[in-house]
């Protein structure tokens, strides 16, 4: 759950948890970027909506949306923010994942 927002934070701000991706240096106020990325997706309504609205322009989630690769998102109690369209109760994840299990090639 958290990695999708690291991917989106990198796209929006060039950081991961406030560190510059290219230099690994701390960015002033960069510690806020992760939460800003979560807020932007929530404001858009979903990761798919954020991509279609042109907010997210690169990364794993972007490529999944534009190439129609199905994905299932599950949350945890450790999440920094709830992502719209994600499953909050992990045992419910079994049903949607079961439909992909015969063709599943990757799991992040």
C-alpha cells in the first residue's frame, strides 16, 4: 500500500519520503511530500482518476492505468492515509485476487 504512494510522490515531487531521488539529499520541507501525494490522490478520487486527470504522469501506477493492467490495492492499519478504491479489510482481498491468480505475473 505504501509503495504506490512512494511511486506517486516520486512522480509529483521527485522525492521519496522527502529525499531527492537523484541525489539522496534531504529536500527542504520534503518530509511533507509523501502526505501531499496521498492528499492529491484522495482529492482526485483514485489513482486511476489522478492518472486520467493528468496529475500522475509516470511510474508503476501510471503505467498500470494507461496500459489497462488490472491492480488490486489493499490497505493496512499502518497506512499514512486511506487511498480511495483500496480494500481496507485484508481478508476481502482474497476475492479480487482470486480472479487474477491464474494470470498473475507480479505482486508488489
